[in-house]
C-alpha cells in the first residue's frame, strides 16, 4: 500500500523496495500454489512469534501480545502489536507469510480456534 502523507508520496527508493517485496511475495505465492512450503532452513531464519492470533481488519494481520525483541527492542513490557498484512497463514504447519517476510509461529494466544474465527 502506498500512503500519501502531507502531500508527500513515497520516495523512489521506497517505491522500489515495495516493488521488490511485492515481487518476492508473488513468487512465493506461486510456489505455494504449486504445493511448496518453506523449508526448515528458511523457517529457522524467520522471526519467531508466540501469543499470536488471527485478526481480520481491512487486511488480514497477525496480532502479537508480548515482547518481540526483534520487532520492538526497547519494549520491556507486554503490549499488543499488529504485524504487517498477512498473505498466507499455515498455522497447522507453523508458519505465515507477510508482505516482507516469513514468520515461524509458536504458540497461539489462548483464543477460540482458528477454524471458528474463519467461519
């Protein structure tokens, strides 16, 4: 998503980075469509998140309650964070894909089951 703020659009470098992320996501989506899943090596380098929940907003996102040092290194206490839009969620396989990266899913937050959230 491109946001115009105070009549300022993203810089050329920011648009290039977004285009690269979209191309990478599109490539991964095509691979997933063909039955591919991220390897153990890919997931070992992915950020691990615990206490996550599936949340539907205008764009599906992963919510995290807790201290995620890699995402918020100065946070000392627990708080709610919403990660970038989630494009693929494979909770049963322990991974998710956002616009910019893979996530290794740990324990979910104690909420009703994902299948009941999806209807």
